[in-house]
C-alpha cells in the first residue's frame, strides 16, 4: 500500500508541475500582438490627429491594441486665403515703406523680431506613425483611466477586455498551484521516509525507534551456537525459562530478573548471547543501539525511550537488547553537558524510570551489553534494574577448543587437524579472533586450490591473526638477516634457559611491521602470577636486545616492542602489584578494564614517583643483565640456533625442541616450589632480592 501511494503521489506531483509550467507560459510568455509597436507618445499623437479608429485595452496583459487610419488631407481654400493674405500684406508693406521715404530704414531690432515671430508660428513634425494599420503598445496600470479618456476624446471605438480566463489562471497559479505542489511534495517525502528511503522522513520519527527493530521469532541462534562461555549461558537460561513459563515464578513468589548486563572485552560473544536468548525463548526481540537514543535535539532521546518501552509492553513478554549501553547510560554529570537539562541525562533518567519506576514493566527483560562498565551510572547498575551482571570474558584453553570446533562444523578439515594444539597456541584470543582464524584458514585453502583445510593452513592463519600477513616483497640484507636471527634466537634461548613458557616457533620472515617473530606458548591460562614468573617474562623480553648487544656491540630499532613490553611489565610489578619497595598501588585504577587503556599515575608525591621510576629502571637493568648472563653461558647454542634460523628462516616442532633442550634446566625435585617444575636460576635470585633504596 505504501508503494502504491508513493506512485500515486509522484504522478500527481508531475501533473501539478506540468500545469504550473503551462500557466507560467500562458501568462508571461504569450506571443506579441500583430501590428506596429508604438509608445505612449505616438498613441497621444494619433489621438491628437484624430487617427484612432478602434482601441482595445487588455486588463491582465496591460497592453493596448487597435487600428489607426491615414491622416486627412489639408483643405485647398485655407491654403489660397493664406496666400492672398500674405500677398496683400506684402503690398501694404511696400506702400508703407514708400511712404516713409527712401532714407527711412528699419532698425536691426525690428528685423530680428519679425524673424522670431515667424519661427514661433512654425509647427513641429508629427511623431505619429505614417499610413494606416494595426498597432499595439504596453502601459502601466495607473494610466488606464487617462488613456481611455484620451482615446474616447479622439472619437475612437474603445473596448475594455477584462480577460476573465487569464484572471482565473493567474489566481490559480499564484496561490492554489504552489500550495498543492508543496503539500504533494511533503506527502511524498514523508511517505518515502516511513519506508526508510528518505532522510527527511526521519523528521516525523524523531521521537520513535525504527519499526524494523522488532523481530519476533526471527533469530535462529540458540545456546548450542554459543561455546566457551558456559557460566554466562547458565545465568541466561533462567531468563529464557522466565519468558517461556512466567507462572512458575509467580507461584513460588520469586522475582525474575528484570535486566541482565553483559560485560566483557570486544569479540567475546555478548551480542551472540542476546540473539541466543531470543532464539531460545521465541518471544519478540527488540534490538537497538545505545547511540540511537542520543540526538542533538533536547528531549528526543527520552521520547525514543518512551516509544520503545510502550511498544515492548504491548507485545510482552519480550526482550529488549541495548548494545553499547554506555552511549546512553554514562554517569550523570560526566557527559560534558550543562546539568539536568543535558540531553544525555534526560535520556538516562527516562531509561531508569522505564526499567524500574512507578509503572513497573512486567514481562519485559532488558539485556544490555558494554565493554565500559566503569562509566555506567550507579543507578543503572543497582538491583531492580540490571539485577545480574554477567562477565563474558576471554575463553580458556577448553573454551577455545570448543569455539574452534563450533566454527569448524560444515567445513572440510583434514584428518590431521589438532584443535587442542591450536587452542593452546592461542591464549588471549577472543571468540571473534578464533572465528577469524578458521575463516583465514579456509581462505588460504581456497587460494592454494586445496580440497581440504590442513593443519598448515591453520598454523598460517594463527600467524596472520597475530602478526599480519607475510611480507614476501620485503628483502633483508645479510646483516639484517643475521641481526634478526640473533635477536629472535636470544628470546627463545633466554625463555628456555630461565624456565619460562615453552617456545613454539621462531621465524625471521617479515610480518606486518615486524621483521621476526618468536611464538611463546603458555602451558596454562594462569590468573595469579608470582614475582619470579613476572621477572622471567621481563628477562625473556630483554633477551633479543641482550643478544644484539653481545654479538654486534649495540642494539637496533628492532627492540622497540621488546622495550615497550618490558617497561609495561616492570611498571605493573612496581606500581600495581606492590613488588617493589612500596607495598601499595602507585598507579591509578584501571580506567577501562576490558579495553586495556593505559593506567595513569595515582596521586603520589614527586619523591615516591622518582623512587618508582628508579625501581622500574633497576628491574629492566637486572633483567637485561640476567639475559646477558644466560646467553653468555649458552653462547654456543646461540650461534648454532642463529645459523640454523638464517638457513631455514623458520624453526618449529622437533627441530626447535632439540636445540632448546640443551639449555633447559634440569627438573626440580618435589621440595621445590616453582610452578613450572624447572630448576632455580639466577632469575629467581634476582627476583627475590629486595630493591635497593
């Protein structure tokens, strides 16, 4: 119906525009009348000479048309009488002159006077057109009465043409047609705007959310499509049960959750879980973004919140999913606005009232998703609004394996695929990262025209997600290859010799911005790290720089990322975890827990700040010294590993393990307390020393 009305309005608009164009042409672009164009002076001359025969005044066009005749011939009697009179005058003049005598002469003044009188009596030439025929001319409206009087006095046949047809056309084209065109144009724009095809049509929907946001039973996602977040799924199943059978909760007097807040890093499946709830419950599902409530016009956001919840109540039980809730739920007073009249605060206040105000919504569950829970307003987080806060964190090794197997369904993987091995190799990967790994592996198989996705494709996909695609066009000189080989070998040997995490692969093939890469695989996703374990990570980070200093006498710009990582580890040890001389936190609280924003300095004195910086420098210096000590002890293994790396460019698997086994410490006895089972090294002694004042 909307499309038909649009077509009808378009056709009507075209007809109206055509009619308006015709009226303009009819009124202002009519052809000139036939005959000679005359001016008002010529019209007056024709009237004086009594040559006007018929005169027509056109009121709308302000044009005079008519006919004129030839001038009448002069009478012969008048001409003879004048001649006779002139002759007698001349004779009389002669007699007078004779009577006066020969010596009587006229004065010069009298002669001039007589000449002047003759010139005054001469008539000027007529400006009227010659002959006879038709004429036309333009005039102004105030002159109509005078011109009619002049034409009537000349004896002409005067006709007044009021042009009733043009009067009607002028009235319609001046007032009615423009109004009809504007009305039709606005109707057409608003009609198109309802269908989402016009930006101007949004004017009428400022106070409402798009109608297309409601989806009933459209989600085909279920909890079977969610992997690696079983704790979050268990919490959300109660929401599904309440939406399916709310009477069970009423019989027991239990208050169902009104709101669920999903928090966690990007890419961990918050939106996927909201879709799964909608698919499981089979109820209407409203999906909006927090930014859709915020407008430059004050009051629009609050009106949209009211409109959304009014429609949700009409179809309850239902689910409202607000993605990126922090856009509309930021703490009041921190949005940079001017107090209570701020648009963001009005939107938040309306959202608070709709969720748990005087008129409580029954059968409506609000699910919010954000990775900035620290900036949400406290009133939004209290029980009664968002009753449950579910953290959707990065998956562990088992969760990563489940996610990989879930995304591998329906894809032709080879029989040699080892998903547990890939899961252990990808610590810190989110669900989106793992989905990207599987997709990249499939693309690599297509590129090579392989029938199945092999383990090599998955390995390369992991490398592409970690460090970017391989730069095959970047050619290194022999010196750069040698320096890169020693740098990466230094990382690998120091990690193995200090009892750190297992080195999986080292390479000097350029990827992304880096020249080389050392992959260190964590054996477990540890949540609590000791001072010794953090110091081993610090020593490993300084291994590449120490190897370059030992072999080439100075380090290169390739150590930039290593220094950045070492600085972050040392700052965390001293400023966050109290592993320095100060047993308190010297850095400010995490501004953003899930987006890993930088942590600022807390309010501390300049002296304490200087002490913290000195301890950070000492830790980095000690880590470099320990790395140099380990590389000096295993110099032969360092040279051999670097040579093999220059020849093969990439080392992994059994070949790499055989070389690193030469430098790994012996297995500790049962009385030792190191979590990774390795023997004590100099790193342990340095890590447990008390920092010098």
